[in-house]
C-alpha cells in the first residue's frame, strides 16, 4: 500500500476523488463505480452530489492552472480542454442534484 500524506487532513476528502476522476478521464458510470468502491458501499445521494461537485471543481481548478501554465509558455496540450470539459459538462447536472435536495 502507498499512502500519500502530502495534503493529509488539509482539505475535503472529495478533492482527491475529483482530481482522480478528471485525470483518469472517467465518465459518469466509471466515476460512480469508483465512488462506490471508495465507500465500500453505494454512496448516499448526499455523498454522490458532494463528491461529483468536487469533480466539477477539480476540472475548473486544473483548467485555470492550465491557463496559467499556457500563459507562462508551457504547453499543457489537450489537458486544458479535458479539464474544461469536466467543469462545464457536469456543473448543471450537479447543481440540479443540489436543487432537487433543497425542494425535498
């Protein structure tokens, strides 16, 4: 087993999940399977929307990072677009899950 203690306890655990899904280029089905594996059970609706919210945020964060790197002269290549797509492809869906939870 390998344990990465670099950011242990410094942030929401869903941050790592978000970056994992984005950098693995998982689709929603693959991400949901990984999420259930993470919890060793089906994620609750609250966990599901929270962790997918962090997929959106990871996409956005890495997209901004890519823009900075490109502005500094480093080529990020297709990753700039990949990061961007995760932010925009899932934002409306995740916000919809939060809206549904508020109306219950």
